[in-house]
């Protein structure tokens, strides 16, 4: 008789890594150290869209003033998680989700974790489980010693069983607690969606997708050895609530759906390759999103002149679209026309409703490439503007250091280099460059004080 394979714990983890939404807890890791292990994606258009999705949900969850950062992760799996005040969303989730409502449901679930304080509660539960496991080990060790002194092999064996059983009980206790918190976050998500007049059908679609993927894996999962409820349990838990909502049949506004489609195409072109992008564009044939994807694909893999013509046509269709202007700037930079590129990026900056810090940095790069003393001074201003909006853009500090260096401002270049290392989590080199910058600065001036802050910085072990 043939039977389906039973998953090991490691295999179970791999399956659920592609199917999970939840909390990540790193008990003794700083944010910067954690972030170094995460392939972060930066894009002004995608970040603006996801923030627009999140804003009403965070407001409904009472998190509007909590300064929650949204971080995009370059990973093809459908996943999202929170750690500290950061919400991480995989590009794979954005690519897979066919509607904005599906991603909004994901964000609502993660907001439930943050609003519920689940990370701290999980840390507390881990401490309790650790204590449970330690006590079981001590009891087991005591039984083994007693068995040895009485020459009783049975008692010694029982001692080892106590120790092993205690560890198993601790693990199951943690997993059961996590499953409960996941169900709580699901219910909170429905509350937030109702409060913002949005449907919960996107959440159900996501869980049906998880269920299908799990079925196709051919694996038999022990529901007591996983950190998330089984998809069918989550569906059963939410289906009545979703279908009773007055918003059940609400659909996403056409303009938001269009933005979502354009982001999906962009992710496909830049991260998934030509074949995946072509398949997606065929599904959207004739749409503005498909034309956008075609222009980007032509820019990356085809003819620059053709890419520029296609992008100009997009701009004619939507003259106030900042990201079409950004693409035009990218194309002109590749064509070695930095002056024209700078004009396109300047339009993108002026049109950008989200005031992304990334676009001024791109403008600064184009001005640097122009290469005149005047354009270098303008580049410094623009890059500083961008970093003022987005201080953790470590790549931006490298361009700033280069611009300062070309202008002969060596202390400024050293400090910008220090900042770049600092926001990359490389504190050792950050301190070295900060000290070098200080040696060429007047004591007490603002830049000297910033260098001193970097020198004095002691990394925290808490997640922020």
C-alpha cells in the first residue's frame, strides 16, 4: 500500500515558509544585523503603492502614529512577517496576488500581530518554554543520577525520557501559542477591513491558495508540529465573518487595480525574468500595465531607442505619472545622456505624491554624471534632500561621498562614507571613517557632532 510521505520538522518548515504570514522574533539580534541577512528591494513606485494599501489599515488598528516601516524583500514565496516596528513583504506576494485586496488582507493580518503585541508575548512565552525545558532536563538528570546510584537502569532510562519529553512539551506549547496568535491576527484583520470598508475575500483567496499549494506538495503535515493553523482551519474560522460583512462584494477601485498590475509587471520584468514577464503581460494584453512592462523589458533587454519611444508614449497617456518619468530617466542614463536624464528625474521628483527619498538620489546621480562644478553642487543638494526623507538609504551615502570628493570636500566625503557604513550595520568601519572626518572638522560644528554620535554609538540588542 502506498502512503503519502510524512514531513520531518525541517521539511514542514520549508513547506510553511512558502505559505506563512506571521511574526518573526529574533531575541538577541539588532535590526541592522537582521536586515543584513534579508535581500531588501528598494523601489519608489512599489513602496508608495504598499504604503497606500497600509495607511487606512494602520489607522484602523490604532497604529497610524507608530512609525511602522514597510520593507520589500526579494523573495519569490508568498510571505510577510513583522519584527519590531517593521513589516516585511516578499515581492513574491505582490507578484502572486492578482488584486490589491489580497495584499491589503496580508497587511491587515500583520497589523493584527503588531497591534496585539504578539512579538513581546511570544518572547515571554519563549522564556517560559525555556524554563520548562530546563526544569525537565534537571529532573531528568536527577533521575539518571538516582538510577546510577541505585543501579537501576529503568530509572536512568526514565530520566532520559523526562528530559526528552520536557523539550517536546515546551516546543508544542510554543507552537500551540503561535497558532492561537495567528487565528487572533486573522480575526483582527477582518475587523480592520470592515472598518475601512474593504472586503475580506482577498484573505480567503490567499488561504485557499495556501491550501492548494499544501495539497499539491503531497505532504502529510502534523498539525501539532507547525507554527501556523492549517489553511482549511483558517478558512473555516473566517468564512462566515467575511461573507456576513456588508463589504463582501466590494472590489478594488480601477485606478488602484491598474497601479497593482503595473507593480506586478515591474517585479516580473526586473526579478523574475523575460519568460515570466511575458506570460504575465499576455494575461494583461492591451492594458497600460502590459505596455509599461514592455517598455521596461525593452529597456533592460532590447533597444534603447525603442524603449524610449515606448516610454514617451506612456508619458503621453499619463503625463503626471512620476514613475514613467523615472523610467525615462533610467533609459537616458543608459543612453549616456545624463543632462536629459536629470530633466526626467527632476520631473519625477516634482510629480511624486509619496515624496520618496529614492528619486532625488537618482536625480543627484544624473547631475553627478553631467560633471560640471555647478551640477555637482546641485547633486549634493538633491542627494541630501533624498537622504533627509530616507536616512537609511545606505547606497545614497556612497553617491554623496563621491560628490563631496569631486568637489574637494574631503571631510564631507569621509562623513558620508561613515553614514553609509552605519546604515549598512557596519559599525566598525563607520566609526573609523567618522574619526577620520572629525580630524578635519572644527570641534562642535554640526557635522563634527554627527561624527561623534557615530563614534559613540553602541548597537542595541533589542529589535526596533
